[in-house]
């Protein structure tokens, strides 16, 4: 069961990265990603992660885990740019 937590965490991290990189105030890229395809891909990944968690875990633990992982990832996402080297 622990492998599934890792898979869903990677899905949520990928979707959060796509949402963040398509925002106009992002600090990762010189130009943000296009909103149209990438936000829909990110939303699809979020729904796949939630659906997968609902299939594997009980409803309450799946929703709690999905929300907790989203809060963690979306809170930490802007700070990843601090690790980028600039010379």
C-alpha cells in the first residue's frame, strides 16, 4: 500500500508543478507555460490521483490524504525556486 502513496504523491506533485509553471507570477521559467493545455492536464492528474486513492483506501482517508498532500505541495511549490542557481 505504501507504493500507492508514492504514486499519488508524484501525480499531485506533477500537477502542482504544471499549475504553478502556468501561472503568470511563477519564478521557475522565463516565460510561463500556456494555460490551455497544461492546466487541463494538471486537473486530470489531480482527478486521477483522487480516483486512485478512492479505489485503494477508504473514502475518508483517501480524501484526507489527497487534501493534505495538496496543501503540502502547493505550500512548498513557490519555495523550490530558491534552490535555482543563478550565475
